[in-house]
């Protein structure tokens, strides 16, 4: 049975980390909301009879099982898609890396929404300017340096165990998003962090990823997603 | 061999979710930094030869394995401490709840640090006031209502599978922290959400938790931690 991914149909957002794993594995999946519309998702999220509802999207339907939280979805999918090693310690470490990527993603989101998700960016621009300045000055270098260290210690080509894992795909997406949102800062940081830059390139060149990125299934970055290019935030 | 927990020695913070699990299980553990000081932690975090360094604390040393990220630590400890069911779907669901708790904790932190962790609260007070107002008005009710729904659908006493799990302990800690930081808001919300209020009470009354909370091992809440009481933030 095909996996069913439920996520907002007009942004990459957190759903993209799941899409990349499904695409790299050549998995049979349906991006449900893009085909059937948002009500198909809200019916599940707002169903009062559902005993284990996700708090938010993205969520994955795998037969009768529904899994929310991006990192938990990948924890579940990793072994099934062959995107994580067999060793339990490798699996836990892969997940730990994924959770750290999730932390950066949340911070990237808050550069344009530091006050409230219920307000627009325009309603929190002064706060966003301060938060984005700190994110560029401190957080992008701190986080990407940690990934550089992990890659270097693992031999450079992959984050975990000398083989492709969903964490590699997610790090590609994180770097891709940062290059979109904060191109000057990220490019400058990547000139120093050559292993991270190389992993970003090598994932992009994987045949299935290349095909996916060129397909209409890959939504473009835009200013409704998590990674947004507001030039005034990268002063 | 005793588990070794590494976390800041003067705050509950994210370490507290791990401490509660270890205490409830009666596990043999050392709160290393409280005994040996911060350098014992920094030696591990800053060791350039360590192939799998945590990005930040808390982290747990279990023999040769080091695990960072609070939710990943509990994913690892849950089965070993008997604080999660045997069923794989129950385990994934417990973890999914834990990740949602982690999201609330991050948002609670950002009520006093909406701009940058590298700045003091005093350097971001206007931004904090706006963020905290939204957190109290929207986010506390949204999140706690979701936990209420999950508890109600699971029969009320526990979040998952009719038995105690680390997610119950973590929800206790989340509610305890919110009651400290935003007492009026949280008390008002809990008057409606009786299952969440009851779970908070019942965890507190578990013998090992009661003993722990009365011991010097339980640090008091304070204004260096994640949950801080700044009355001006709860207008």
C-alpha cells in the first residue's frame, strides 16, 4: 500500500524532509493534500474520535498507522526505506542528528516569526530583524560547524556509518534552505565548511534526487515556507 | 554501571525530563556536573577527537554510548527503565508525544529569549512581552488541549497504553513548569482541562517522585532555567 504524506500543498516546509526520503528510496507514496486538497488533511487532524491524532502536519499514514512529528516519521521510515543502518547505536545517532536538524529548522522559522505564528511577518518585522541578525552571526556557524565536525570524523561522505541515511538528505535540505533564505551568510560559512558543502552537492547529484528536484513534485522555495528570502533580514 | 547524566548543575531545564525518568525507575545514576563541575561536561562537548559529540547538553553516558537530545535520551532509556510499552506502535506514539512536549518547552524558553540565547532577558524584554502574550493566549491552550484530548481518548490515567510512560512524567514536568512561569494562565486553562490537571497530581503523588521532589536533588525553579517567572510577562 502506498504511503500517504499529509502536509501543506504549497510549501516545502517540514514535509520536504519526508518527501526527500521517499523520493530517494523510490517509494510508492501519495502527497495527499496536493491531490485531494487541505480538507483531506483537516478531517484527520480535527477528528474528535481519533485516539492518536498528530498535533500538526506533516504526518504520514502507513496502513493503519499515523505518525506525526518529522523526526518521528523518519525514525519510522528509515529502516523500511533502507535509509539507516542496522546497528541500534547508528540508528539512535542518526535520529539524534535529525533532532538537531529539527532544532535549526525551528530557529530558521523563527527568524521571520519570532513573536507568534498567528501573526504575519509584516506584524513582527523589527523583532525578526534582531532575531535574524543573531541567527546569521551565531547560530548558522555554530550548527553548521557541528555538522562539519560530524562529517569530518565520519570520513566526509556521509554523516553516519559510511552510508547514505535520511540524515544526509535532511542536511542537504537544511543547507538548501539556508542558501535560499540567507545566501550571503550561508555561502560564506560553506567556504570554510567544505565537508558540508560537499555533502550538499553530492546529495543533489544523486540520480533520484536530481530527477525529483527537476520535477513538478518539488515545490519552489517561497515566502510562505520555513526558509524565506527577505533581503532585509540579511543586512 | 551507573548512568551518567550531564547537564547544567543549577537549573531543572531539559535535564529534568531525564532526571524524572531515572528517579521514577529507581535507576542508579550520577548527576555528573553537580558532583564534578562544569569542566567534566565541557571536556566531552569540546573534545575534538570525539566522533559523535552531542551538539549540546543534556546528554547521557550509558557505558560507552553517549546520547544527546532529550527526546532521544528518553527513547533510549524508556525500554531499559520500563517506562514505555513493548508494542512498537506504542513506543513510536510515546516518542511522538515527547517530541511535542519538546516543542512546547522550546516555545516556553523563547518567551524570555525570543531574539537570541546569547543575549540576556533584559536585552530582549519588549520582544519577550509580545511573545509571552501570544504564548499565554494561544499556545498554552492549544498544546494543553491536545494533551487533554490524548488523555481522554486513552482513558484518562496515562497518555499511552494504560500504563505509566516517560511521556507522563514529562507532561507532569511541562505542567509544573508552566504553573511556575505563567501561574494565572495555566491554572485557568487547567480548570477546563481536568485530565491534564489530574495527571499532574497523580505523577506528583507517585512515591518515588514525591521523595525526589522533596529531596535536594530536585533543584528549585529559578530565573536561569527554561521556565521563568517574570510577572511582567503574564499581564
